[in-house]
């Protein structure tokens, strides 16, 4: 079975929980997090634009409405 590569857009409270859920999902891999603010988390690849990530299948929007 192919694993789904997921990126999370936004890294606030909801985005951080989404990352944790993806890490524990048996059929998903975290492609990275897209965040315009400076985030320093060595456990998560953070980029400024989704084009900087490879092979993203799904994006979860975790930004304020």
C-alpha cells in the first residue's frame, strides 16, 4: 500500500496537533509544514511554500479563518 504524503499548512495549535496525528497514522508520511512565520522545530521540516516540498499528495489547511 502506498503511503500518503501529507503537508500541513499552518503550525499553530491545530497544525501542531495535525502533525502529531500524521506521525502516528500508519498510512501517512509527513512531507512537511508550510508556515510563513519563522518556526524553529528540528523535528519537523518547515518551508515557506508548498513547492519546496517533494511529492505532496494532500495538504491540510490549519490556518486561522
